[in-house]
C-alpha cells in the first residue's frame, strides 16, 4: 500500500502498481526494486471540469485518465466516470465523480461534474473540494447559458479558471468565434484559451500541464488537527455509508477515532482510500487529498453533506468548516408505492438514494386515494425524472407520482407565512391576505434571428424583461424575471423548439412576488381525486383544467357506466369531459316479436347503469397520473 504525506516519500509495491493501472505510472524508481517518488502537499492539484450539457466533459475526463496511465488507452473508453445506468442511457452526467491520477510526480484529483441546470447543486458541491476548474466550451455551439452559470460559480468560489475550446476537429467548428465569445463574455486573453479535441486527445497534454502550473496546491495545514469535509456519499449494502471527503487539515489513518461535529457521534475509521476511479484502500489520507472513508455508519441520515469530521481527542478545539449551502428544491411531487405493502421497502430505497443525492428533500405525506407516501422536493423536472428512474433501476421500486408543483407562500391575516408544498394544504382564501409565487432570474443565449419569437414566449409566460445584450454581432443574451411555475414544466422544451435547438437556458432563484392563486380540483363522478389536485395561477386555471380533463378522458378505461371528469375551482366546475359507457346490446337475442320486450330490456339496462354510477368505483392506473405530468404546448 502507499500513502501521501507532506514532504515525505511514498513507496508503491509492484503488485499495487498492477492493481492501480495496466499502464506504467510516471514515477521514479528507488533502490530496493520498488516504484516510488516524493510527493508533498505542494504537488497535489484538486480540479474539476465544468461546462454546458454535451460540451465534452466526460470525454475529456476519459482522455485525462488515459494520459496519466490511470486506465489503459482503448477505443472502448467512453464515459468511464459515468457509472450510473441512467447516465449511460441518457448520455448525460448526473452525479459528480472523483478520480485520483498520478502524473509527472504530481497527484491530480479530478472531479467530473454534470452540465444540466437541474444538477447545478452537484457542481457547487463538487467545487468545494477543488482549487481550480477547466471551463470547457464546444467550438460548434459557443458559450451557452450554463457555461456562464458555471463560470460564475467557480469565480464566486475564488477558483482558478482554465479556459478551453473543445471539438476543434469537427468540420463545422467555429473556433475563432467561440474564442471571441469567451474573451468578450469572461475577459480571457486569446493566448490563454486552450484549443483541444477531447475525442482525439489533441492539445490535452498541454492542458494538463497548465492545470499543474496554474492551479494552486491545497491551502491546508498538515500539522493542524484533522478536519475532513464530507461532500458526497453513497450506501454500500455490505459496508454501510461510504463518505467521500477532502482532507482540509491534518491526516487521518485507518483505526483512528473520529467525531462528527454535526451530530457529535463517534466512529472508528474502518477503511479509507482513493478513487482511481475504483476504490483503492490506503493506510492514511493526508492534507489536500480527496478520497473515501468508511466509518461504520448504518443510518444514511448520519452522513450530512457539508459536515466536518475531526479526531475525537481534538473535538472541543476544532473549528467547523464553513460547510455547504443546502440545496433549495424548486419542484415538489408526491411519491407513493404502487402497493401499500411495499411501503417499508420503498422508504429504505428512498433514504439510500437521497444519501447519494442530497439535493432531494423528503417529508412524509398521506393521500386518501393513494395511502402513505412522501412529498419529495427536486431541483427541476429532469432531476425528478432521473431520481424516479434510479429508484426503479437501482432498487427495483415501483412508484406512482402525483402532479408536481412549485413551493408557494400564503401571507395569513394573523401575520404568519404558510408554505404551500402540497395542494391539500391550500388555505381558505378568507384567511389569506395575499399569495406569493417563487420567481427566477432566467438567462437565454441564442442567435439573434430567434429574438422576436423568444421575446414573445417570455412575455406569454408572464415574464419581466431585465436585460438584452449582444455578446457578438449575431449572438444575444436575454435576461428575464419569470414565475417558476411557468419555467419548470415545458419552458425549456419550447425554447429549444422555437430556436431549432440553438438557444440555451439557465435560471437562478430570485425570491417571491405577489400573485393570484387558486386550487384546481379534479373530480370523477363528483368524487375529488386529491392526488390530481394542483395549485395554479388564476388566469391559467381554465386552460389547465380543460387540458387535464381531456387527457384523463383518453386515459381512463371505459366502465359499464358513464364517467364524468370535471375540473373545479372553489366548488365551481370550469371544465368537463365524459368517458362514454361500454355498450352491450341486450336486445341481440330478440328476433322479432313484440317491441315492448326490447323496450323493457333497454329500460332495465338504463336503471342498472344509473345504479352502477352511484356505487361503482373508477380505478386510475399509473398512466392516468403520468399523463397529467405532461403539459400541452401553449
């Protein structure tokens, strides 16, 4: 085994070298036949890769792993750090992943991050373990909205930013235009922007050398008491919670007694090591290193993201690290088991998945129609969709979702503020002074030929224009204040459709504003279905009610009686559709004869259907609920 300590040497046995990599590691040999070299804290670099969706982060990570000999170079090396099935299926990065590389007598800790706005918390959390980032921009698409957002995250954290233009090998790449956008938008000098092809490896060695020369080493103190920052975790069914940490100060070894400053619970370090990207056990981790620690945590709630872990003997003397700003959920939805007998198993699955995705909030909920479940908060609809898919694929869970909503507020007459996370908690309007809805500051970047249509879309979604700037002669940046409820559902799809895929969109929280809200109830034969209720803007209630009724009409299976599907606001029906009854020809066996016999049979059939309508139940399957999630284009 080997370890890295400040200003000391380390030794790698030949067997461990073969375990860590099939390719040779660039370190000097010492006497005794082992492979070794001297690495101190000054030779450690912690950096990440940030970019817009599909700009080449994962591909660049693959080339860096090959260049440093961490993995054997192969044409089959694709998305090596995207290990979740949902990531490979969708072709996007969902979880930030860590990999330790050895190169040119340096230890390089790489963190590959997601690019979609719904996973921005993954980016900000990962940057807490970095001292610098590579800002990657696609030479075909240029600077996008999420490029700007990621740059601002890195700049606000005081990290060194190394700019790079990717995909220069493509025939439609416009490298000069992309470089111009980066210089104008971020203030870079042209000669400091790297031109690379992550797919072919062109320019990647120079980029890695710039990482070593420009990104500063960790600023921790090796001789100070231990302080570990817990910034990620997952659950292992054999070893419990696996914590991913960065060592800010001091040194931690296997067998040490440590304490969580958040919970004051004491643990013994059962195992620790590096991620290359597989787990490679070590005897210790030192200042500046990023690795995993297993403390024997059995309850996933013990691993709080942003927690500081220290040696038990120094517990009273250690000052906690600043920690991480908690994620603010933007979309809430009820999650229920398809069968209540699966409740306990689903609860354990959700808790373990939340451990791996701390941006999801959770609280118990109960529905008359669906039984016991949870109200989960997500950062967006894609985030929700990926979370549910991971539940189904990784835990074999079968769940049912309710209509998603955003977190509204009601200012009550007694001066209190009521958070409306669930439509069933919508208050009596006579007790409310005003309603408030969350708003966001949206940024769109697109070619100027789509300006008119995108302005119209933002105005249609009750937007308030803040800024319109030309980044170049043909590229526009548009900023709007928009209601969150108008953004999270289908706004992004509309932007892509209008701009033929050339526009990009990003948003950030901007507080609350006064609004007019109503609760929209869905009734089946006069019986309210609480799982389909939603809170909507008063001006949109009629159109949304008609849309939901129409979708349910096409989804609900026909019964032996007519089913009335209604949308109501405050007891007043504003939309209705009918699911026609199944018709059975009760006169089929009447060949001729008196007409009164046929009339009697038809009369009995009508009476039977009336009786069924009074006592019959309408069952809604999963498709009925999922159909409501998809909003129509306005």
